[in-house]
C-alpha cells in the first residue's frame, strides 16, 4: 500500500497490477485502491500436498513453458495467459520491497524468476526498496546475481543491503531509499482507540506494550528448532515480566496470517497460553487493514517487534521500539533511524538482553520520541524517492 500511494503521487494515472501468491485474499483488499491482483507466475496452492520432488518438477515445467512463451507465444491456459499478458503489456515491472532475495531460502528463486521473465520480454525492471541478505549458497548466489545484473535499477531500503550489493560490483546502479511501508497512512487516534476497546484493550493507568512475533526456522543454523524454542521461552518470560513487574497490558499484533509466509496468530496464541496472569494479555484476532493496524500500534507506549513492518508502523507513529532481528533488514532499518541500540538478534536472544533493552527504551522514552519526530519525515521522503525514480526512468525510456 505504501508503494501504491507513492506511485500514485508521481504517476496519478498509473494502472497497477499486483502479482500475488495469495490472490484470493489480496484481491479483496486491493480492490478499494483500484489495483488489479493476479496470481504470481510460480504460485502454488498452500493446500498442495504433493511430494517435494513433484512440486519442484511442476515449477520447472512452468518455468520452461513460460520462457518458451516469451519467445514463440505457445498456447497456455486462460488464467496463465492473463498473468503473462500483464507482463507483456507493462511499461515497467517493479520487484516489490521485502527480504525476498538472497539469504538461505531456495524459495527466493521464485521471485528471481519473476524478475528474469520480465527481462525475457524486454521490459524495464526496477528492484524497488528491497533488502537483500548475503547469499547463503552458491546456487542462490549464482542465479540471483545473474538476474540482478540484468535489471535496470536497484533501490534498497537500508545501508547494510547497499554495502553488500556494492561489494558484489553489480552492473545496475544501486541507490539507498527507504521502505515503502513508512508511507502507509494511519487511522485517527479516536478510531484506533475505539478498535482497541472493542478488543478489550483500554487506555488506563497501566502502560500498553505491543508485541509482534513470528515463526522462523533459522535456515542458516543446524539447530533451528532449539533456537526457535528459546525464542518462544524468552518471549514468554518477557510478557510475564511486562505484566508482573511493569504492570503493563500486553497486546499481540499478528501481522501475517498467510499459510505461505507463516501465521503469527498461532505463535501469538502459543505464547499467550503460557502466561498465568493472562487477563492483561490480549491477542488481536481480527484481520485489520494496514491503516488500522498502524493506528492501533500507535496507541502503544512501547513496542517489541519481530516482524519488521510492525516495527516500521510503531516507529513511524513515534513509539519507542525494541526490534528482534531475524534478517539484516531489521538491523539496517533501525540504524537508519538512529535506533541501532534497540536491536536484538533472534538467533541468540536472551531474557537478560530483552529486559535491558526494555529498560533502556523506557528510560529514554522522551528522547526516542523526539528523535523519531525528527527522522521519520526524512525517511518518508526517501520512501517517496523510490516512485520518483520510477517516474524518471519511464520518462527516459519514452
């Protein structure tokens, strides 16, 4: 939604098509913004239960078929043709922000192919406000670098990704911008307070602390299950500490509930179920819009976030935030805002470090809010710069 807002600022008559891995749900949400939603080229059903080798074989067949279509326009199914024609009709293709490229997850290559397919059709491609983790193996490195060297421009949303890509000496220009989510609008404080009240969360003498959690398999470690168990234990102790010692009301904000990208509601409920004094622990179960989500997070006195975009919502609303980093993007984003001291490593999380960071955030509450008030407008302008670059590039190609 931040991307859509920015693009409409610079290209008001733009016709925008979003390619989604979950088009059935996303189609409803984007409809009110005048955005068309189609299935991603290589999307698979979250309910698919085929053995892995069969799924891989199907993906490879699709890749070969689509690549051939780009050359000789072979017959394809009607739904596929609509997606392929969206590429063919586009003036420009934007690879949207996220930590989708690099790292250790071989599934990142699904996104790489979307980039490469656009170049097969001769389309301009911009990597738009991304974070790119260091490549985890030679397969991901070779294929991703091959695709990135063929795009026309790369913008990254934090310094760590910029430094990494520059070290690779890629052909396209790489520019530092900011995450598009900083541009998501918020509902009013009154609307946010009302929604929280409907969930049983009220502003009172008790401080409000928001939390976002997520599942994670720690792909770069061999003991991922143990590290995730430690994460759950530390988060449980943290909630107990907030409720018992700081007399806070804790509100879980499940950001992502997709079966493909992890259901934060499951992890939130797992932690909440372990708390003895759970009357002051709330899990928001409704599927709120980004604007509502941001407004409600803005009512918190402190936020502890594992999901990066929930942290962005908190920070952009002036809420002191302790961020739990599972990829470099979180460290990079927090550093851009001068909040690097409030980042904890998810893979090596300890309760003592959490208590220390929370205490420091409470003690520096006013100072943090003042700093965010200064920095957020700068970051919003950098986020808008992504769309300005798109407009400039389109003007050059005409």
